[in-house]
């Protein structure tokens, strides 16, 4: 199972990966109230299913006047995955017309997904649907082109293009050829205009008056694998190169400018210094001392008092001074930093900075995950919660919420149990985790384990009504 947030990875990219990797299975797309399951066989779209009656093949045929509503109910029933087989069994119309109608219906389910600006997509690898349940599409590529042409949201277009600084080129081994795709003459002309590796940004500028059309062509070609990202290996600076730069800098300073030479030496140490060492203050320094010392450091490294050759070095030092000053003046941020510094030890400033960033991301993700779970977007919540617990493995509330979202899918009950257990490892007195784990055990028929969980809750909180009622229900069985 792979999960993606559409805000981060647009649908064109997600579906394009399924097509290019020739995957078989189901792609579930959720943006409440929308939920659609797309079935694939070796990278070809073969069926779409939705819980909404207006998305069904039966409704589509009624709207087209092929059958009456009563006849559609009798004919198709409620199982969306059986609709195609029943369509053929009914012998409605001739085979060619049936295939045409089903292709149009499948396109109507697939095309709007390219315009989604948020939601979750989950792909599960599985055996492909048997042939009698599939819609045979003449070209999945044509459905991609229709979907991308239909995008009108500028934000979705921009996201689907991805990093404009990426270089792209035509993939000579691509599954599709430009001259064989169902494109207009102008679209084909644009697609074929990429003769050499070029940044997306540069390619778009070649057609300044047609930016939307060209953007859609680029998105389509990347989704179908006709274009691929050209990886240009950047030359890595060697130790020799760095030594040469240092020698040139020292030569420009001269041996008599001891102050500048000491500054260069200090700048070389910066990656190894923590914020207190940067400001040259003790860890017990007061906020007033932080502010006072920061001002002194800024004066010491005033760029106007250093030679021109040292300006980049001075800017780097001042950025670090500002960063240290801003953090140590904030009591809450400083408390978190001190805890990390104690755990990591000195000489690991880069690791501490990375950890602070990860904690911020994790906290934001947890907040958003709670909103998604409340809205019923459990897949989306799972994506964010997995990153939260990856960055904050002791976040008991995040583990509980992750388990609660996972248990919505019966196939993920084992993962849900593991999440509740991780929550208890982080916080043994978490009654929500114990009750949820007990409920999970009870659903699996593990009554003794469930009873133990509820009893543990009462040991922590003797007045917990949930645990009392569940134990009473178990005793009546």
C-alpha cells in the first residue's frame, strides 16, 4: 500500500506513475464526499467504482436514455465491480456501442480527478480484475490527455508541473511516441519542440503567449513518460578545490591582518558550534545577556570593518549570530533546543537544527491529521501521522490517532494494534490507547486480552466509564 497527499503529489503524477510502472491493482482517491476506486491492469485503466449512485454505470446509461431507471435497477444491482459484466450479459445494444458507452462512462469518472487540488490517493497492488469485469479502453493515454486538458485551476497546473528548474528531455525508449498520441496538431508540434535537455521554465518561455497549453503538454508528456527528467550530475567540490579557495582568500587578506585571519578560522568552526558557543555565552545565560552579547557580536563582525574579500564570510557569520540570537531569546524554543542539545551533545549543531525542523513539521502534521480524521479523510490522516511519529516517535497521541485511522480498514488491524502498542510504550498510562487496543482485541475474538486492557484502564482511572461498560459487556457473553 502506498499513500500520497494530492496537495503534495498531484493526481497526474500519481496516475502517471501507475501507468509508467505498469502496475496492477486499485487506486483509491478520496476527497470527502468524493471517493473513487480506479482499477488497473498492467498500467491500463480498466474500471472505476464509486459509492455514489450518480457515478454508477447504471445512472450513466439512464441519463443517456439507453435504459429506464427501473430496468437499470433490475439489471445492475449495487455491486459496481459487476456492472461491466452485467452490461455484456444483458446484450444491450451491439458490442461496439456497449464498448463506446462504457469508455465514455469511464472517462467521465477519471477525467475530473486531474483537477483535484487536495485529497488522498492510496494504491494497493493486487491481481488485475478478470477480463469480463473490465472496460476495454482503446488508449489509456487518451484519457490522460483529456483529463489534463480539462484542468482549469492554475494552482493544480503549477503543482503538476513540479519544479520548474528540472531539466527534461524526450525519452527515446518511452512506451508512447509523440506522433502516435491522440493530440491536436498544435499540441504535437509543441511536444516535438523539445530537441535537447532543457529546464521546464526555459521551455515554457519559448511559447510566451500559450503558457497554459504548453504547461498541459509538458504535464501530459511527463505523466505518460514521453518526457523524463534529465539528471545532470553536478561536479562535487573536492578537498583540493576547497583548499585552493582558502589559499586564495588568505592571500587576499595578507599575513599582517591578524583580525581577519582569526575571523576566517572562526567561520571554519561554525558548523561545529552550538548556539551558545556561537555567541560565546554560558548555557545559564539570561535573556538580557543573550541580547547584550548578540549586539556585541554584531559590532565585532561589522562588514564595513573587513576587507572586500571577506564579505561572504562575514555574511555567513552574521546569519548564524542572528539565528542563535532569535532562538535563545525565545523561552519556549530555547527549552526545546536545550533538551536536544543535552541529548545530542556538543559538536552536532547540524543534527540539532534538523531535529528542530522535524519537530515543527511533525507538530503541524499532527494538527492537520486531526482535522482530516474528523472530516473522514482517514487515508490523508495516515500519511501525515506516519511522518509525525517518524519524527516524534514518543508522540503517544499521534500513535493513538494513527491506530484509530488504521483500524477503519479491516486489512490494517494488525498495523492498528502495533500503533496502539507504540502509544503505550511512549505513555503506559494512556487510557485511550488501552481502550482502543482492547476494542481491537475484542473484535478479533481475543477476549482475555481485551479484558486485560480494560482492567489496566481501571487500575489507572478507577472511574473510567468506558472500561467499566466494556468489562460488563464481556461478562454477559
